[in-house]
C-alpha cells in the first residue's frame, strides 16, 4: 500500500471516530443505569483493542480497523448505558489512531 493510500484510509478512519463523537452528542441516549459494570467492560475492551492495534503496527489496515473498533465500543456504550463515561472509550482509539499516522519511512528519500 502506498503512503498516499494509507493517508486516505487513515483520514477516513479518523473521520469515522469523529463522527461517532458527533452522533453521541446529537442523539439522545437512554437514562444512565446505576450500575457501571457494562460501561467498565466496554472501556476495558476499547483500551484492549487500541493496545492490540499498537502491537501490530506493521499491519496498517488491521491496526486502524482495531482503532475504529475501539471507538465503536464507546458508541455501543452510549446507546446501551447512556453514560457520559462512554466518551472515555474514544480517547484510546484517537490516541492509537494518531500513533498510526502514515509518516515517511526512514531512508525513503
């Protein structure tokens, strides 16, 4: 995959995470439950997926898909629990996505 193709894919996947955030802000969620256990499980899954994406940086497409899946955990959390803590799931996804920015390779000049 060329750098240009990677950049286009990276921007599209980053934009998807931004759109998850917009959807979470605009659409109403159900009332927040008193028990936050599901919220905690989805946050842990988001962190695990973002960490897994960092572990396989050599496979660019799989890595950015894992970042998107990490952000999707926040979207699921929002619609299932309605907790404002759902936005925390987006943080590891965005940070991992920023790490995967397709920069120039060393010695490619």
